[in-house]
C-alpha cells in the first residue's frame, strides 16, 4: 500500500500518521519527491483501513501495491535512484560505462587496461578477482591479490572499481572496493544477499542465467530489506534454446525494469553474447533502449586472456564502441 501525501501538508501531521502506522506493526518507507511525499507500507497491512486513511486531510490518495517487491518498486519511489560513487553517478540520466578485463591477471595487465579504457571514456573499472568458473580446473582468479591490484589501478587512474564477491566471508577484503558485484550464479544466494543488505556499499546485481525479471527484483528487494538501497541491476543475458550466442540478450528487460523499478539498469553485452563482434551492436541497442550504462569486458590481449577472451574487446575496439555509444546517447537525449 502507498499513501500519497498532499503537497504542503504540515510535517507534524505527516509524522503523526507515520507513527500511527508503525504502531500497527507495519514498517514504512518514506520517499520525499519533488512534488509529493509518498509513504510506502511494508508488511501485513490488513490492519490499516485504506478508506479511513484516505479520508485524512493530508492524504491525497491511497493505492494498493500488488507486486511483491516494495522498496524496489517505482510506485514507492517514483524518481530514478542515482547512485553516486565518489562523484561518478549512475542512473537518472547519468550514463556510466564500466569496462575492464574478465579477470585481473597481473599488475601490468590491469594497469594497462585501466588507463586505456579510461582514455576512451570508461568511468569505472571492472575486473574479477574471485571467479565463478564452470570447471574447477579453470583459472579461479588472483583472489586477494587481484583486489590489491584493482586498488592499485584505482589509485593510478582514480576510477572507482567493481568486482565480484563469491563468499560473504571475504567481505573484509572488499573494504576499499567501490561497488560489489553479485554475479549471475549468486543472484538467488539469499544468505549472501541478506548480508550485503547490511553493508553500505552499492551492489551491482546481475540477472541469473534462468531468472525472470520479477525474481531479479525480488533479489534486489532482499538487499534493500536489509537497509542497503544502492543497487544497480544488470541484464547479462539468459539461457534459451539458442546456441549460436553464449546467452540470449533480453533488451526488452531494460525498458520493462525501468518502468517497474527506480533502480538503475545496466547491460553487459559481453556475457550476454559471448562474442566480441556482437558487443558493439548490442551496446548501441542498449544505449538506444534506455540503459543507464554498460559493462564491457576489455583485454589488452584477448587471445591470451585467462578467461572470456572470445567476448573481450581490444582497447581500440572499446574506444570505437565508446565513441559510437556516445553518438547514440546524443540522439536519444534529443
Ligand atoms: C562477470 O561479470 O565476470 C561474470 C562472471 O558475469 P556473470 O555473473 O554475468 O556470468
Ligand atoms: Mn567474464
């Protein structure tokens, strides 16, 4: 249920209403927008008489929210959430390009890639230190050393860093990481999500390989229910019967999610196609359909990459993609 408060209502009366709702055992989420204050009710609202509330002088309207996601729901929070990472913004019209290798492999590799993607306009650096690999015999990432190398690249380039967490016991290692990524394989690791809900760091939540948009939003809700509301959703392709591409990119998820939620939505054209030649057209399409950013894998020597070389762009290819994406963004903005 949401209660829309009339513009200019006395704060004291609004606070009285909030206190009364809380005494009924219902939690509230208050959103102060440019035009309206919205009180979102979370929990069992059976005891709240909607007609009675609607009759109050300060109340404009009362609406029932049928969706199971509340804090992530745009009806609770009509304005776009803007996530600000040390001055780099994402959401609400701020398009953010995140680029970097699938995995951090060496000091030389990450520093070279970081400086080149920055020159091309990337605002954040990605790189896996803990890698969720299908085979236990494949490269599993440099782990703590990988995070140290990302931090070195952050110091050199001043770019915020994004890296994936696999195990909540590693959280201490992420203290200076700017955005914690939850990968597709962990999208429904509810215990991990609950623990991340207690942190103050923005979370980049990737859609699971076989998950619906509703399930993605419910996973975001798990994190938000714990108090951490800085979440970036990421469409990274889903499993279908198609086998030419690694996954099937679901770009319709971008406008659909943006209607359902206020959270920023980015697209990962690398994992969703698995082929470097498809990264540019899908990046342009993602920018055209309203994505708030892109996360693209870039390697200084894709043929020798320890992970995901086939989908990685060279720095020169990334530069070309970034320039073309900017042209699309100009057109979209009108
Ligand atoms: C990644 O971004 O490095 C990754 C493993 O992606 P996903 O979880 O989408 O497969
Ligand atoms: Mn990868």
